[in-house]
C-alpha cells in the first residue's frame, strides 16, 4: 500500500499567494501567512496578539467593521467587502476581503471558534493593467522617436560632406564662418540623434552585486557636485546578485541621479532651506508583480532626493521620450532608463512631491 506523507498544512498555507489571517473570538490576530505579512507590511511576531480592528482599518466610516465581524462570529454568516480602502502604515490600499467562521472541532479538542480573513489586493491588479498599457505606449513612443532619429541622421552625413567641399572650394575663407556653424550644428544634431536611437545592443548579462553600480554612481555624483550634495547609502548588504548588464545599470542610475542633481542645483533656494541630499536605498521586495508575472521576491533600489519634485504638468509622462521640464533638456534620460530596465525584465516607478522624489527600480533576481 502506498502511504502519502502527512500534509503540513501550516507550510501549505504559508506558501499560498492569498493573504490569510486567523483571528480569535476576542478579535485578536492569532496567525497570518507570509502573503499577509507582505500585504500588510507587518512581521508575524509584531502582528500576533494585535487587535484585528487596528489592522483591518477601513476608511469608509459608514461601515461598522466591528459589528460586521462580530455578526459573522455569532451567526456563522460569512461576508465579503469589495474595493475596501484600508490604511496600511502611511499608505492606502484597495482590497477585497472576506470574513468567515471556522470551528475547530478536532476529535478530543474543545470546540474553538476562529475567524478566517482572506484578503486580495486589487490596486495591484488595477496597476498591472495600467502598467502594461503604459509600457506599450512607451514602446510605441520610443519606436516613433527612433524612427525620427533615423530619418534625421541619414542626410546629416551628406550635409556635412557637402559643406566641407563648399568650404574647400572657396579658399578665400569668405564663407568659413558659416560652414563652421553648419558643421558644428550638424555634429550636435548627430549626437542628439544617436541619443534618441539609444543603445542598439541587448544587455550582456552577468552576475552583478547591485551595490557595485550604485557605488560607482555615488562617486560620480559626489565628484560632479564637488560634495555639495550628500549621497547617503542605505543598503541591505544581504541582497542576492542580479543578472544584469553592469554598464547599463550604471547608466540607468546615473540618468536618474543626474536629474536629481539638476533639479536641486536649478533651485538654489534648496541649499538655504535644507541640506540637499540623495539617498540610495536597497531592499528586498516580496510578492511583486512585473508585467503580469508574480515574483516571490525582487530587488528594489530606491533613488530618492529632497529636491523640488517633478513639475506637476509632466509627472504623469516623465518616462515618455522628449518630455522634459528643463530648458536645455532633451527628455531622453528616463525613457532610456526605462527601456534598459524593461530589457532586464524589471520595472521603474516614480513618486514625487516637493521635498521628496523617489524613483524605484524593481529587478527580478531568481
Ligand atoms: N528627481 C527629479 N526632480 C525633479 N524633476 C525631475 C526629477 N527627475 C526628472 N525630473 C523631471 O523629468 C524630466 C524628464 O527627465 P529626463 O531625464 O527624461 O529628461 P531631461 O533630464 O529633461 O533630459 P536628458 O536626460 O535627456 O538630458 C526632467 O526634465 C525634469 O523636469
Ligand atoms: Mg535627464
């Protein structure tokens, strides 16, 4: 006879992707699985024993959570709340959740009642759809820009060559002032078109400790700003290595940090109001969805500055090519950064308000 090994239900529940909590009849948390820890941003050791209502903290004041939960406890009638807004830490999270009664009636045990709470985050789902849609739009915009760059670049070689011939055919130098202008403008356009075209080669992947490119960027920024901007490290040194193109990672981080430095230095009043600084933060992020793929854990790199923030009129479109808030900007830095991160299977997010702008890179490593 074939005997299957006993099922370890705790481990099973802990590996589920649905967030689950068990609550005692006096509404204290007795257990939560890993997905729930990640969703509520709280560790099991801290959460156990906490009152449920301090966590299931609904913003809808017309809904009496306590009464609803007690009703389920007393009547056994389960209930589901859809699109409930919970305040978790400092953030709002939209979730669907359901509450049901479980009665522990194992033979020999005194019947115990518990509540089972299952929580599904929904803003993630909404966001994923939106992210995919945005990623597609960016892709189209990038192709358009590359197409234009190509068309600009093609005749430039001809114009440059013809201008040189013209300059040489009139040896008295009467037009050299003008031909020099044409040539230098053509060269400027060619550099711009090259940036618009972006890198043509795919990333050459190798195992990279993400702190290596960060340290490189840190020293570049410190020397560029002559140490007038602090660059603070907040690293989780236990992070695993990622498969990445080291030079391209440097470019991504540099494009983001250079923007921060420009935003800070273009607003000199920041220097008198506070110490300008950039924070480089690395963390592990659990249960993260990138373009429809759920990763158990990804590496998260936050590049934060305390500058003026992204101008409100472009905050929604900063990752598009040619979108710039600076007079001398080409608006390509972030678009290129985003393209590189996508080629690494990752994503970039940005949150900005005056005094705090954070660009977060999410990179899969497993
Ligand atoms: N940390 C930041 N703080 C304030 N504004 C920012 C920040 N990062 C980006 N921006 C805004 O987003 C715009 C787009 O940035 P992006 O790097 O794509 O282009 P750019 O810096 O204008 O030009 P380029 O990088 O091609 O030289 C910037 O012009 C700036 O207005
Ligand atoms: Mg830039």
